[in-house]
C-alpha cells in the first residue's frame, strides 16, 4: 500500500494534494483539526472541504489531530510505518498579523509541529519524501529594500536589477530583516527541514511560496489575497487594502501547479533542497490590477478603501524566480495565469452562494 500523509488536508494546498495523490493511487491519511476557524472565525472554517474529501475520495482517511501533539502524530506514523511514501506538510498558522497576537500558539504550530512530523518520519518511514510548504516571509522585509519604481497601478523593480527578468531567487539573505513573528516561526521550520535532509540524509524539500491560491481557498481578511478579494467582490463586502497605495505586487501560484511541483520532486527527490515557488513573471498582479481584472472578467465592482498604514513587514513587491526548480525538474511548468485563476475562483465563489 502507498500512503500519503497530508497535514492541513482540508486547506487549499492540502486538499489539492489529497485529490491529486488519491488519483495517483495513494491512500490519503489526512490530518486537519480546522484551526483555521480558530484563527480567522467560522467563515474561514475548512470543515466544508473535509466533508467533500470524505464524500469524494474513497481512500481518504481523516484524522482530527493537532500536529502539536506528538503522541497522536506518532500513533499515526507508527501504524502505517514504511507504507508511508510521502509526507506533505501544509498545516500552519499562516498569518503574520495573527501571529503577533499569540506568539506561543504560532510557534508551537509552525515550528514545533513541523519538528514533530520530521521526527515521526525519521523514526517510522525514513525513506519517505517530506515536503514542507514554507513562505517567502523567511526573507523578511529584505525585498522592500530593492530599487522599486512606482507605476500607475503597481510597484515594479528597476529594469536594470538582476531580479527584474525572473524575480527573486534563493540567493536573497534570510538574515538582518524584519520577518514578522509568523516569518520567524516558519523560518525555524524551514531550516529544520533542510537540516533533516542534510544531517540525516532524508528526502526533504522546502518550497518557499509566494501567494498560494485556488478555488478551494477559504479566504479571510488576514490570509488569502486573491481568495478574500474575490469573496468580497462577489458577496458585495467592503475590502480594506493595507498601505502602499494598493500597488503592492504578489505572484500567485495556483494550487494545481504547486502540487504538480510536489509530484515532480517525489519522483526524483533530493536532500534538504530549497526552492522559491510562485507564479513568477507568468502570474503576478498588484491589488489595483486584481480589482480591475475582477471588474473586467465578471463585472463585480469592489467597494474598497486604501488604508494608509501597511501591515508590519509586508512586502511591497515580490515575484518568485522559479528557474532553479525548472532546471532541476524540466518537465514542470506553470499553467495558470492570473486571468485563468480569477475566472475559476469567481465561479467557485458564486457556486458557494447558490
């Protein structure tokens, strides 16, 4: 039996991974205790997605388990042992705003929870592939000190800079910057996943994501750029844009493209490898551009206010250079641009209201 253990299995990336690897013939051991509802309120609950997975995937086994509880995690790994071929760790406290309210909760989930999973993997299925969804916040606010130019609807990096053509690569320093409490806890896990790969020789990968998006995202104000923007536009809710004149830029990678990257790594794994992953130059957008595109695509005019104060440490411009991953895995490519992603998300949001 081939087992895929997927944490945060009812979230955006976890659910996409569950469906993808189920289709590949894996039995899915999902781990998700709907902490998202605790972080962001009942509207952000992933329980609806848990129910969908249970109904649609015959070989999906759900575990309402907290990754901070090592004994519970150990029981799962001990039971399935070497049948576990891959661990996809997507469970997290994902908001840098929320982290500042409860630093102990944030760190215990993001750092200690990740260590629990690494140890369980090392002890019971050491040959399994271990994939960790990290974040571009491990670079802190370093990107904000790049030479940026203000355009009509976006900030853009100066055209003569080395990052202009492809985006920010893995050479950017993780030191001497303001990470946010969230960024620090994810960085602790990021480095630990690298270390288990290099020190213990385990097959581990760290994917430092830009904005991860898709129709399964339970968007909330504190997390989920495009998902919450689309939700507010479709439902007629007011939206606050925090700082930077609404011209802040993010690359967005669709969950389908990200899971395909996971699959490529699984087929040919490495030890402790780090990849920047995102929409790159293929799929990036500013807040103002996204608001305009939603109006052009589906005629939803968003009611929004641009607040003067930006979120602490928030990026002004971030576009991921994915060329390292493309070089290692030339069969992989991005398939969802911003327009295609927005169309899919608008339709999914409309369907939820029916």
